[in-house]
C-alpha cells in the first residue's frame, strides 16, 4: 500500500510524532509519498528508513497513492481536496491543529491509525462537495469545495446586497457583510459561527447563512442540494471576495456565480470508535450539561 502524506508545515514539538508515524508505516511495509515542500522542511530533523517518493500537484499522485494522510488541522485537510480531486483516493486526517473536527484522529492514536490502515479496518465516509460555475473561470481546475462557498465584502467597505435565486426563482436579497453556502460537512464551520444549524454529513442539502445580516427577519435556510443557487452582487465597492474553503478570488459585479452539487464525492476515513455524534459532543461540546450523564 502507498500512503501519501500532506502537511502545510510543522512545529518542532510535533517532530517525535511525525517520526513515529513514518517509523510505523515503514515497520508495516507501507511505502510513503511525501508532499515535496513538507519533505524539504522535514529532512534536517527526520530519519527516513529510505528516501520517500514525493508529489507537488494532483497529477503527481496519479497511481502513486492508495490513501492520503493529512497532518494538521481542518484547514490542512481541506487542502487535500485539491490533490485527490475525483480520483476517489480516501483521506485520513490526523489532528496537529487546534479543534480537529474533520481531522479527528489525535496524536496519541498514531499506532491505532497505522494498524487500521494496514488491516483496512477503517470506515469510509462519503462527503458531498459543492461546485461553483462562473463566467470567468474562477479557481482554475478546482472549482469545488468540501466545506463552503462564500461571497463577502472586501476590506472595510460597506455592506453589500446579494440577490439570491433557487433554480432561477428569486429567494431573497441579503443586505449583509456576506453570504455562506455550506455543505453538510461545512455546516459545523464558518456557517455555524454565523448562526447556521448543524447538519448531519449524509444529509442531501445546502445551508445558506448570511454574515451579519442587516435584517432582523433573515435567518439561515436549508435547501435541497439538487437545486442550483445563483447570485447577483451589488455594493458601493467595485470589488468583492469569493471563496471556496480557504481559497480566495477577487471579483466584481459583472461576474456570474452559481452553486450546485458536485458530481463526485470525497472519501474521508475514520476509526471504528469515532463518529459524527461522538465528534460533535467532544469537539464542539454539543449538549454538554451537568445534569446529563453521558454514556
């Protein structure tokens, strides 16, 4: 089995954990393929059983990886969407960050994670993506996101107006700082912090959540993900921000934007003892109450 490893970087305190992961993978005779910039930064500190192969882009991973391991937080795991794309290579997230809602495997579970990979005892969760269509070809070859799409005002400019349509029918004009369209996976991210609901990952829906709306009667809304959501943006500024997960583009009001469900899904791996409700309670403290006795 070939295991690709991606990370944005590391702190020196994590070097023993990275060494343990590489040693364990070598011990069970798994070949490693490391992200080139990550390998270059690691080389002075890590002992390799043998020099690993490397990758820099999605094309480099073609035929080289059976599983991609993400070392970092949720943002790092979101980066991996750009590398696995529609290849159906599953992603395993090991949390080196702060919250680790998507990258839910802790540093203390390295041995268990490697054994699960070796014995194939992991569970595969299929996660839906959203796809952005635009008239100017935004985001190159990766116009899709696992968490969310946003339109946002730029810098400290005044609030903007976002005319929003479902399958061409007018939904609402949002007077706000911005608007979020989240997948079920992304419902526990930016959307949640703006008052959006928690949605189970296998729900067939999008969540539309305004950012700081200037309307008391405007609240987040859940719509089926077989709808196309389109937008027209107005504002005092000539430019706005548009994001897919952590990637950003600057647009103007001539850009046409539409969101729909992507045709393929991303596979996320988890260990047997972890599921959505467990993560929800332990990471976001959902339902924690001193009057309850959790089992």
